[in-house]
């Protein structure tokens, strides 16, 4: 819903900017000839874009958030690897010694294997949800901080509109309008310096 809203707003602004020179040149009610068109000052159509994914990939806060997620993911993967090895051991035991066991012992071993397999699958699902939630929280924090930086850069540079390159369905964008690297630098300068 938000993405659709952004596209509509961006389209309306672009349409208004495209139509405004034609409206300005239309003859007035007195029928006077239109004034010769003079080139618009460079600051009247100040629209820029940023690539938020690139900001997240290059800014120090985005890199730190990604590294934190990777550490947590690695810990979860180690734990799941232990579960996988345990399940393989149980399965091998069932395959090799299953024919030598009594029916009750084999059934009990099979039930233990199935219970541990279900528990591992459930834990994997929980880990996945936990990682997604942490990723969302970290990215949300970075995006909130980034919003203030974008406002500051936009005001300092005199832009009327700054859109997100991917979310606003930008079909063409001049590299001159790309503020991404400038926003990354401003964001990194604003971030409090952390001592190692």
C-alpha cells in the first residue's frame, strides 16, 4: 500500500512539473501573446533519488547491522548442525542395528528419531522467524536514522523531491540526480563514533 502511494505521489509531482511550463506559457484571459519562454532556473526542477539498498550495503551502520545478523545466523547454523548430526547418528543406528532390536525397542527408537526430527524442524522455523524479526528491527532503526539524513541533505541541496530509486518505479534517472553516496557519507558522519 505504501509503495503504491509513493508511486502515485511521485507520478503526480512529475506530471505537475511536466505540465507547469505549458500552463505558464498559455495566453491569459486578455488574449495577449505569450511571453517568450525563458529557460527555467536549474533549481526549479530539483528532483533526486537514492538507492536505499545501496545505502544499507555501504553505510557503516548498515554494514554493522548486516554483520550482527550474520553472527547470529552463524550461531543458529552451528546449533542446527549439531541437531543434524544427532539425527544422522540415530538414523544410522536404526538402519544398522534395527534388524537386531526387538520390535518394541525398534519402535521406541523410531519414535525418538521422529520426535527429534520434528523438534529440529520446529526449531529451524523458529530460528528463521527470529532472524527475520531481528533483521526487520535492525533495518527499521537504520531507516529511521537515514530519514533525518535524507531530510538534511535534501534541504541543504535545495531539492523539492527525493525518491527511492526502486520503490518509486524510477524508469530513468541521471547519475547526476543520484544522492546515494552523499547520503552514505552524511549518514556515516552523523553516526556516533564507537570505540573498538
